[in-house]
C-alpha cells in the first residue's frame, strides 16, 4: 500500500497511470479495511483528477478521503482533505463553500501538531479572501501563517506569505509596504530557485511601479518575468507576461509592440495547438494528392511527372502554412480588439456600479444597503439602547415667509451640510430632515455603549457652529438660533417603501426626543432623564425640574453645560 501511494504521488508525467495506482491503492485498502491508506488513496486520486481538470470527480474523491480519515481517526488527514476540498471550490469560483471548508480544515489542524499543514491552509485561505477582496481577513490569515512558518523555519512558506501580504498592501493602496514585501519574497524565492513564484511576483511589481507612474521600471519588471518564464518553460507565465507587456505598451502609446506581445499571448495560449492541427490537415491532404498521382506515375513511368508532383507537394505545404499563419493573424487581431472592447466595457460597468453603490450609501447605512442588495428587502430590527437628537431653528417659519425659495434653500443647506460633517466625525447616523428640523441617531446600525456621550459632543459642536455663524453673519446672509433636544432608549429601525427607499426609526424614544427639542431654549441642549443617567459622569448639567410635556405629563429635564473632564 505504501508502494502504491508513492507510485501515485510521484507519477507526474502520466496522469492516467497515477490514477491507476491510486485506484489500486483504494481497492487494496478496502479489502484490508485499512482506513488510513484508504484516505491516502482517495486523496491521491483527487489530486490527479484535479490536475487534469476533472473538478467534480476530484471533489467526490476528496469527500471520500475525509470519510476514510474520520474512520481512521486521523485528524491531520481529515484537515488536509478539507483543505483540498476548499482548494477545488476556490478553482470553481464558489467562494462561499471554499471559505467554509478552509475554516473546517483550520479548526481541525489547530488540534494537531502538524504546523506546516496548518500554516499552508491559512495561506490558502488568505489567498481566497484576497481573491474576494476581503483584505483585512486575508492579512489576518497571512500573518498567522507566516508566524508559524518562521517558527518551523519553512522558507518556501515564508516567501509566499511575504508575496501575498504584498498583494494585500497593494490593493489597500499601501504601495511602499507592498513593494518591500514582494521584493523580500522574490529574494527568498531566488535562493530557493522557485522561478514560477518569482515570475508571478515580478508582474505584481510591474503593477505597483505603473501605479507610481514609473513606466520604464514597470516594463523592465514585465520583461524580466517573461525572460524567466521562457527560460524555465513556465507556459502559463509566458502567456501572462506577454499580456502584461501588451497592456504596458498600449498605455505608453506603442501600439505595434502592444499588438506583438498580445499576439504572442494569444499564440502561446491557443494557436500552437491550432497551428499543429491545421498543418497536419494540410499534410494529410497533400500526401493524399501526391499518393494518387504517384500511382499514375508508376503506371506511366514518367520521370517528368514525378518532379512536377514533388514541386506541387512543396507548394501545397507552403500554401497551407501561409493560410494557417494568415488565419492565426486574423484570430489574434479579432481577439485583441475583443479584449480592448471587453476591458473598456468592464471599466464602464464598474464605474456605474460604484456610482450606484455610493448613491445607495448616501440614503442607507452600509449594513442596511448590503442587506437590501442581497435580499431585496430589509428586516426591521430592534435596538435596545440608542440616543436620538432633534434640532429646530427659532423663528424659521417667519423668516421663510419673507425669503425667496433659492435663499431659503441656501440658508438651510449651509447649516445641514455642516451638521452632516459633524455626524460623520462622531460616526452617527443621519436619519432625515423635515423642513428646518434635523434628526439623527447614535448606537445604530452598529450597537455601541457610548452613543449618548458621542451625541452630546455632536450637539455641543452644532451649538458652537450655529452661535459662531450668528456672530459672523453679513447683511446679505440669513442666520438663525437653534434648539436641540436629546433622548435615549429603545427604537425599531428599518427601511420603508419599495421606491425611493428611506431608512427610519420608530418608537416612544423618538417621540420624547422631539418633545425635548420643543421644550428646549435657543442655544441650549435639553436632555431627558434617560440621557442624563448615561452622561452624568461626563458632562455638567443644570436640572430644570419637571416640565409638562404634551401627551406625556410631567417629565424631568436637564440643560447640558460642559464636559467634566
């Protein structure tokens, strides 16, 4: 069984033979009821099927490998098989399943003493998160992986982690860190003579330097990647390096060089096979014609016809080769134009998507917007403790009657634009404006414990801004005094409507906050007993006594003075 396992593992040039050894190992393990080698047989079978691109069969083999490892009580094998399943799902583009199985693998491998397997799984999981643009998670996994590899002095793992961390930094806009990490990775891979990794990371350096507007340096990195790929027969990297050079020359305005490298990219990827097929067809046709003529030559025994047929055969080969080359050239031109069109279309679609997402985020909180995009609706959610603020301008109605619509909107926008900036500063949620009233909330959509403290800080900044604006106003400007009211308590939040979505909150807490504003005075922040209990250790307050509130009876109120600290 061990011999069959090694034969299957080491058979890299003949996949069919490697599969045969794996199947023999599975059959023998079954007959001996040896679940450890049954796991190893299915694992090798999955690897061979994944190598030839039969992903569904590979997935089936890896799942059976897990089952055998569980029966053998072999945790390392179970974790490794789960990692293999995750790798297949990643290749399939099924990010959800890939992440599930990577996490299963990591959970099991943490219980074993096989640190290299654990670090390898963390590295693969980090790659999946990087591919799906979850950069913080990717960085977390890479950092843990590289720490384990360093303790085990496993240089290959360290090198690849450095490279992948560099890719994360590049996507986060940390260009200098990205370049530093990828250069360290290349240096280590050069010592290990891993030229595939070097060629790949050189293309990443090309991307980094082009973003720094170092066109010449970017070209040098891409050329070096191509040279390595060609020298060591790295077929995939030859194709990718030509594609990168095509993009760089196109950006530089050198269309002829761009087209040459794009043609090489296409030719290497597709046309070698096509050219061989066309040439074989041409040879078969020519050979057939010559053989028919040869029969006539033999019958007639004419030396002159033999010479003519030989010339004709050579011409046919030349014509076939010329036609093949012309067809490949047409194909390359067509694919190059298609590539340019797709690239431009993708850019337009991405730009429009970003614009749409930004518009939605201006209307709804990010968490709520994501839920709406995923499910088509948003479920109402109860928050046990939030703080709600209302503001209102004194005498706004009387001013409005004497102002033009344009002047009125300009005045309100002056204040509300500043209020929006204050909300963003303290990470508060603007709910809506109604006329001259401004409503916002703290402690949602993400639950926080300091919502009342942040809201009072924001209210004080609003009061200061309004007071300063009133002092510095000119004859042509309209400025107001403002009342502020705050209350804390439970609310229900959600999205209303199916057209022109609006995020809103409801509950007695909201109504009382509105009453606090109504009972406030210009230039003052009036808070309820609920809010006072939350901020009394942070702010000095003047007790106003119990004041009658419409539909609520007598309620305790306080004016906020200043911070105690």
